[in-house]
C-alpha cells in the first residue's frame, strides 16, 4: 500500500511539474469596438454560440491572410472548427454596430495575453456583400483599409487604432480584424457586423 501511495504521489508531482513548466501562454484577444461576434457570444447578446461563449479570446488560426490562413467560409472562426458558430451568418441577423462611411473610428482590441506583434489589419466587405452567407475572401475588399504595424513590439492589454472607415458604404457589412503574432505561425481573427 505504501508503494502505491508513493507511486501516486510521484506521478502527481510529475504532472504538476509538466503543467507548470510548459512555458508562458501565447497571445489571445478579440475586438471590443466594433463589437465582435465572439464578444456578442461572451456577453450573451446572442445564444447558441458553443464554446466561444467562454473563450472569446481564442479565435486563433494560421497567419498570412489573405494569401494563407483560414479557408473561405471559416474565416470568422479562424479556421477553428470548435468555434464554427462564428461562421454561421444567422440569416444576416448578427447584432450590428452602426457606423458612417468616411468617419474616423477607433478600433479596440482586448488582449488577454499580449504577445509580440507584427501588425493589425482591418478589412471590410465589398459593395453587394450578402450577410446571409459565410464570409469568403471574395466578399472582402482586396486590401485592408487600415494597417497598424508594431514591428515585433508587444501590444497593450487594451490596444486601440484610429482610422477612417471607407466612404460610400451602405447597408450591412462586415469588418474582419486580423492580429498577426510576430513570433508564432498564427494570427487572431475577429468578425464584427456593422450597418451603415
């Protein structure tokens, strides 16, 4: 019995050692302005969100968007099947932040685990975008309308970027924010539904 107790204690100590020496957490974050789909889920504004309700900061996928990264139809979830509810257009009924084309706007990220950063990019959907269908690259303007380069610096816990919303937009659109981590193969993705 003493041998079994000693063995159990040794295995427990080994497990604790492995868990505590695994290294620091990687980056995690989501947009709060405009409100992202994952934040709407975390706040309970919408239901049927699955695991993202408890992990709004975890929409992580391969970096290199739009050339690489999540496949079409899985962009809002960062290509992560655990968060597929974010790719569901809900018939175009996601809550939308009201914006005016051409206005100055401050985009804000809540970074729960800031990490060295290459850049933040903001893309918007093209005119004629259909909000009842999952997001594809073809739905987005070819270039981001705002890029903020950090050159490998660590961002703040609350990171804000001010830029001008493209003029001439009307109706419902989607803004895709991409946070490219500097020293991993990944980026974080956040989709925000907006109405002009």
